[in-house]
């Protein structure tokens, strides 16, 4: 009887370790977080923020990722979608949250913001890509 309980405890610890980075969506807000930090992206406004969870401090807020926009104008008819993927690289194991913004018309590139958070790291790796 003790072996099934031991096995269940090990399995639970393993699953917890595998999911040290969580991606979640609540309303218009999608976020990626580990025990140290949280990056949140507002799908409606296209702005994002970072929080230091240990200090409960907002590191930055209302940031935007723009490409070829004049005067910080917001392109009309934008759709924003997100996806997540697993990552394992020189920084560690974690997840990447990719937010892709597609314009509704006219000349405007499709742009993607890549936010990568690692299981046991107090930092995030940020990247972007543009399809013209």
C-alpha cells in the first residue's frame, strides 16, 4: 500500500516542476508567469506590463510593441491572437507566449511579440518578429 502513495507523491511533484511557468487568459488579459515574475498583455489595447512578484512591484506598465507606426497611432481593425509553446535552451526550460497582431487593411506589417519565461529564472527573454 505504501508504494502507490509514494508513486502518487512523486508524480505530483514531477507535474508541479513541469508547470513552473503558467500561461493564462482572463478576459482581454493574457499572462505568463513563474514564481518570480509575471508579464501581462492586454489583447484589446495592445499594451503590456511586468510585475516583480517577490516585491509585488510593477516594473513597467502600458508598454507597446510598434513597427512602422507614425505618432504612436493605433492601426484600425487590428486582431490579436496568442499561442504558447514549450522552450528548452541555454537559459533553461520554460514557455514562450507569442502574441501576433494582424492589421485589418492597408500597409501594416504583421508583428509578433515573443515573451519567454523560464522555470527557475528571475528574468524573461523578449523577442519579436515581423512579416511584411
